[in-house]
C-alpha cells in the first residue's frame, strides 16, 4: 500500500478528513523551508504538497507566484527540489509527499531521469497542472509504472462528459478546485462544493480533496465536512512571504489542521 493510500485508510478508520498543506520547495531559502516542512507533520499535516519552482506558473495567484520567484532566486532547481525531499525523508519515512507544479522542469530534466530520482528520494505523488489526460503517455503512465500516484485536478467546469476522461489513470486522490480562476482568488463555499464532491465520488472510488480558497480554520472545517480532505496553500505561503517566524506559521497550520480534523464528515 502506498503512503497516500495508507494515510487515507488511517484517517477513514478515525472518521477524519485529511489536511493537505502546500509550500514551495526552497521558499524563502532551502534551510528555512526545510525547517518548516519538517515541522508540518507535528502540526497536524497529513499530506505535504511541495511546489516545484517554475518561472511561468500560469495557474497560480500572486502569493504562490512570488513563492516560486523567491525559491528560484535562492537557487532552487529540480535537482535541489528532489534533494529537499531526500533531506525530509531522512527524518520522516511516513508522511506522503506530493510534488506539484508544471511539466516544463520535469521535461527539461528528462522524464526517465526525473522518475528514477523521484522514486529514490521518496516522492509519493505528482500533480502536474498543465498535463491533461490526453497526454497521459508523457508522464502519468510512466509514473504509475514506478509506483508514483498521478493526482488529477477537477474543476467546476469539469462536466459529466469530461469527468470519466479526467478520472482515467488517476490515482492517490482527486484534487477538486473549488473556484474558477487562480489560486488564492476567492473563498471556498462548502454548500457549493458538496454536490460537486458527491458527483466526483460517484464517478470513481478515490478520495476527493478540495483546494483553492481555504484560508481559515472555519472554512477548512466546513470543506472537510463535505470532502475527504481540505488543501491550503496560499494562506500559508503568504505568511512565509511576510517573513513570519517558522513557529508562528506552524501554529497557523496547526489551527487549520485542527479545524479539518474536527469536521463531522458527511
């Protein structure tokens, strides 16, 4: 059983939804970011999404764009991102790590070389936002062959005709984007999200986690009550960008995790 599947099985047995946090690898610098990421599991994070810095993050809002710029300015590369995972794994061989970003840095490294290094580093999943199902042969299928989950995004515009195609070859979990537009642009609404989560669940057997627009413990709780997990990125990254101490950021993350875990699941 993969780390991702094991984590969802554990949480389901406890009657809890997953709390998933996003941070950019190397933001604001390697050592500070590694200290923060190492502290996330103790703060209640169940799955860590780690951003792969890229110069043209078209789906991201200002907060995550700036995070990527800070990471790149500090010298982050794909090789260093994979080393970052290895360094995390030296002290934690349990928490699932999902790399999230764009195909270009992976393509530049070479798919085979990337997947070999990712497996060796301890990567569990990939979210590559600019690779649609029609391009599964590029990365999705090769990743599955080496045991790395390929996690797909669905959105409010993914209709019933498109959904089966999106679910094809997807594993780990489904990431439902709760709003149209870029990250950090609006607040998620549980009442609007609930029927969409139910529709996606009916189309397959994977957990559905909801991201975009979750900024407070209250919203995290509301979303977690109708989904299998809540995902928070921009609200955390904004605090990193503001230069908050790691301990304060982890305290905020802990409040989000607590809200998610206290939700009464539908």
